[in-house]
C-alpha cells in the first residue's frame, strides 16, 4: 500500500507516531525506548520510518555513532512537545464541561519515598482511584531537581519534593515531614563505640558523605564540624557508601530502618545529629485550570 505524505491534518496515527518519536528522543535512542514503549526495536524502527514518511523529512541519524536528531528532528520534537501539551489543555477544558472526571494526570514523585510511613501518597492515590476510576494516573519517579523541572516544563501536572528552596514559577502545598538521622555501617570504627563515648569531636574526625541534592546548605549551617569526603545525588548512593564501612552520613530514618534492623547500620547521636525536611506538593504557578489536578490536590489536602 502506498503511504500518503502528511497533509496538514493530524490523524490518530500521527499522534501515535509522534508519541513514539517523543519517547525515543527522551530515552536517547531505540534500545533505551524498548522498555518504555514495551515494543521491540524493529517495531520502533518501523514506526519511526512511518513518521518520517508521513512528514516527508528525515528526523534522526542512527548507527554506530549513536542516536542523533537532525535539524528537522529537533524542530519536530519541540513542536511535538507543544502539541501534546495543547492536547492535554484541550482535555482539561473538556473536563470542565462534565461532572465526571476523565483523562490523564501526570504525577512525579521524588525517589525513595515509598518506605516513609508518614507519607500519605499511597493512601491518597488508592482512594482517589476509587472515587475517580476514569482518571488515568501516570506516575513517574525522579530526583527532586528533575521533578521540579518536569512540573515547570509542563511534562508533569504535579510533583512531590523535599522543599529546599522556593522557585518563583511554582506553588507549594504542605504534605508531610521527613526525619533524617546520622548513620555508620557495621564495618565502620564508630559502630562498636559505646554511646557514652560518642561526641561531635570524635564523629567529625571521620569521613562524611555530603548529599549533593537539596539539604547541603542546611547541613553546612547546622553541622559545620562535618567535613565532606564523598558526595551523592541519591539517597541510595549515600546508603551504599555508609554500608562500605568507610563513611558516615545522613539518611531518612524510614529508608535506613531495614539496615538498622539487620544490624548493618547504627544511628549516631540521634538527639544531636538530625534534621527535618518538609515535603511539598508542587504545581506550576501559571498553569491553566485543570480539574484533575485540582481534584487530586483536594484529596491530598484532606489527609
């Protein structure tokens, strides 16, 4: 069958092909997009070829040198982002005409929140789905900075982050508070030191892991004695270094509990070395009205 070139009218097949193209670009290539799209590389290649035929232009280069967009590909990717955001705005406006909520809402969570018993996220999402079964939740997990970026760029309707600063483009809503304590691993010299002999001068002699994310400024002000010898952007990275037996550092209490229970970590000076982090729901300040976002925010505020 002869394929027809793109005529200026966007059909359902065009939207499908553009969504595949957007995913491939954001994954950095065909191989990485296989898991995200849940289809094989050959099928992705075929769909991309169909899109290039529909648009009558070459969108990307793929080969031994890796995946790379052409100039046309860069422009089509940017336009695709704008198109899909506009479609979501259209869906949100149509929802305003109905009493029932229908559509898709993207919520982006900070990683390593699941073990926090103080977090109401799982309870709220479960109740929300019972009350609004026709709303599809697209749940994504990323680092705090990536969550902020997704909300600001309009790729996520809402985000949940540990608050460390206030960005003018975001609105912040209270959620819960997380407690972090100070730990060493089983193989660390401090692990066997009695509590009565522990103090800040002794602890400050040991290599400290500085979190490269939100709380570093806060920690420098609150605990200036601690000198960083390593750093990590992820909570799991800090835990890995602590378990190596060569470093000490802060971890969320809920996250470290599994290793404490197994005797692989120990809390050091919990009444002194601790800090609280408020978790906030964030939405873009200038975002257009969206019934789905408003309904989920209302569900969170009711907890």
